[in-house]
C-alpha cells in the first residue's frame, strides 16, 4: 500500500513528466510552424487545429482512405480518422486560421519518427469559402492559439 508521501511523490513525478512533454511539444510546434502560407508572416496571433492524422507505411493504416476524404473535401468524415503512434511516421492535416486572411489554409505535415530526419510539409492548400465554413464549424472549440502556451 502506498503511503500518503509516496503518492504525493508519484503525483509530482507525473506532473513533471507532463511538463517535460509539453515543453517538447511546444518547441516542436515552434520549429515546425515558422511561416504562415496565407499571409507570409510568422504564426503569432494565428490559430491551429489538427483536423486529422494517419499513420504511414503500416499495415491496416487508414492513410489512403484519409487522403481520399481530404481530396474530396469530406471534412466531417476526415475528422473521424485520428491515428497517432509515437514510433511511426504520420501524415497530419493541420488547419491554419490566419488573422489576416478570411479563408482557412490546410498544411499537410509529414511527421517523421526518425530523430535525424526533420518533419516537412508535403503541401498546403488555400481552402475555398465552403470548406472554410464547414471546417470552422467542426473546429469550434478546438483551436489552439499560436505560439502554444506552456513553454
Ligand atoms: Zn497568416
């Protein structure tokens, strides 16, 4: 049985680990999202939402299904695919809300697991009015301010 003190220590360690992960996440986001494709400026004052993601080069992955949904602008269905694993490559579909542009932009990121390979953007797409409306509705309450807090 755990004593009160040990419980407190474990809680502290879990919190510390969480902060460490958060710091890494924030640093990674800052290094990756450097220049907004819509306005050409940096990302301060922008908002991001990860609409969907799929694991690559892996049996049973839904990457090609997701790719098809994205190209068909089936946004709502695409949001249901949210695969993620720390040890695999992933394709991540990020939506950028730029304060200087009325329409949303999609940035498609290849997240590479290998430490010595950098993540890179595969392509970006300026979304039309209809997609902007649909995605704004889906993203409601999910937007993350950039730069992310908690560094
Ligand atoms: Zn911008």
